[in-house]
């Protein structure tokens, strides 16, 4: 690792750069110093120095933060971070950086902030086409519910998905995933629910399985066949629920396609009793619930989800005191989806009330073609501050460590912790981390590192 070799390497490469391939995409990232020839070692260490501030530095036993603790964001100013291959190895203050750190590459981050990538614990990014026309219909006065009652909404997406070959569905969905990774997402949950037939649901979940194989970020799959009653069962909801429980679930379990189970518990979709039955059946296959509740009406979906030890309850735009009370007796993470509220013009989840009662809160996008055609976690963090009165510290906690909890990935992502995956965001030079939600709509991300490698922006 001597000086001579370093100069040899510099002579060979002008300008100094590393080119890495991840998920089939070639990325180039400029580094300031190359100390050894990478091919000589299968342990690649990269040292990031002069980091203006390293955010969300946590001990490995912290899996979520709640209540007043959400206002605390542990950081190290003037920091270094050392990664080895795909994981975080070490970090600390620059003044404590040993003189001889065995690193293969050194990156100077003067003026830039580093934080863990966003954990988006609620998406529906596997879908076909779009629902732009419904957007215009809503502008012209129809509500989301009215559009659904006319056969639009989820059923519209189910029709498009049925007409789309598996390969094309994968291509469209993978493109969305690449887009959100560039926006800083480094872990994602993806739901089925636009198939609504056995073949359609399997097609969606197989697409997710393929993404798990191709992308180097934690991906969790959720079985959401109980998303809407398909036209073929218009007057026979129980017949559809039987199909979900007795045909789809066993197939999904046989192919090991799902990590979680979800139900859209809502008027006009699935009742609390339906939800109870479906979640009970899912439990038999070891699928923990993550449930759509209280989007338009608070029906008791929170209580039934807590009864089934749901990992998360998501939406919560309508919240009753008893819902807060039930969550306080549980390990269930409440998840808010503010860009859905923005797009549909429905109330925002009462986040202040949730956090001030001592509960944790996670933030996610809900990226889907109908209620949230956006997977931008940066916008979600801004909206949480602007519309739900979260402080930047609370919003960053909700979008990282608590998001990781809400998708069962806090052992791998969600914080800067030794041993966790080297999935992190490097910002452009910015005055402070509060600038991220403040400068809403601007892209202040310079580079996203996934699995210890830089992705292109
Ligand atoms: O979370 N509310 C249920 N499901 C999605 C919307 C689905 C759609 O409109 O396609 C949501 O908002
Ligand atoms: Fe959703």
C-alpha cells in the first residue's frame, strides 16, 4: 500500500474514477485518492472524510424511536465514515481519525452531509400504465370514491395489469425502482393488489421476487389481493375472499412470494370482519400483517390489526382517540403517507397527536398509480414538516429508522450503524440538514450509495 504504487495507479487513470456496475447500470464516481489496486484485494474499503455532519448514528439495538425521542437525531459533526464492501465499518469525529487508516479509496465530503438512505415501507410500484385520466376527472370534480364506484380506481389498474405481459410489467416496475433509488430510497416494501386474480397476483409478486434478485437493496413483498373486489365477483365479495384465502394464499406461500399480508380495510372494500378473517388465514402461513386502515373512515381497522400484531397500520388520515389508545398497547408502527393526502386532497394524518401521545411514527410514499403517483421520499419528508408539523429531526427519524422498522428491516438499514448496509445519501453542499425539508422540490442529493457502491444520479 506504499506511495510508489499509489502514483502508478494515478498514472494509469485520468481522472481518477471508479466505475461500478449495480443492477445492470454502469455508474461512475470520482474519488480523490486511490491507494491500492482494487483487484488485488477482495476487501474494498472506502473512507469518507471531512463529512460536514453524519446523521442518524445509532447503536445496533435501536430499532425505532417514539414520542419525545423522535425529536432527537443523533449526529456527528466534522465526521469520517469507513465502509468495507457492502457494509458500514466505522465512523467518528475527524479529530479522532487515526493517521494510518487502511482504505483503498478516500472521498472528501467537505461541506456535504451524509445520512442513511430513506426506507420506504409502503409502496405499490408494480403496476401497468397509469391513471392520468382519473387525475383529470378529479380536477373536474369527481372524488376518488366516485371514480372507484364507476369501475375506475383499483379495478382500472387491475384491467391494465391483466393485459400486460409479465416481462413488460417487470420492465416498467424496475424503472420506477431505479428512479426512487436515485431519489435516495435504499429499502422498499412493494405490495401486490392490482392482479385480483390468482394469475395476476402471482405475476405481480413474481415481479417483486425478480427485483429482490436484481437490486441490491432490502425489498419486502406484501400480499394485498384484498385490495378491491374484482368485477367478476361484483355481487359476491365472500366468493372473492374465499378465493384469496383458499387458492391465492396457498399458491403465494408455496412459491414463498410474500413477506407480509395486507387488506384495504375501508367502506366499499373490506370490512373489519373480512380483514379479521383474511389476516387470520395469513397467520397460518406465517405472514405478519401491514394493513391499510383509516384512509377515509375509521372503522375499527386499527383494533383488528393490533389484535393480529400487525407490524404497521398505514394511512390513518382519520384517527379516533381509541385508535391512539390501541396503538399504545402494541408494537405496531403507525405509518403516515402525506403525498397521498396531497394528491387526493384528503386530510393529513394527525402526526402531532400521534407523536405527542408517545407513539412512534413512520413516513412512506404509497407510490401507486391512483392515489400517489410519486415515490419521492424527499417530498414526503418536506410534506411531513410543512403539513403535519413534524420537525426535521422527527421527519428524518420517521423516514429512516422507523421506516426500517415498519418493513422489518431495522437490522440492515435505517441508521448509520457499524455492520448495517452501506446504503447512504451524500448531499450537495448545504447549510444544515434542516435545509433538506425546507428546500422542498429541490434535489439536494449529490450521490446515493447502495451496497457500498455509488449509483449515478
Ligand atoms: O394506499 N387505498 C388503497 N390503496 C392505494 C391506492 C390504490 C389505487 O388507487 O390504485 C392507497 O392509497
Ligand atoms: Fe397504499
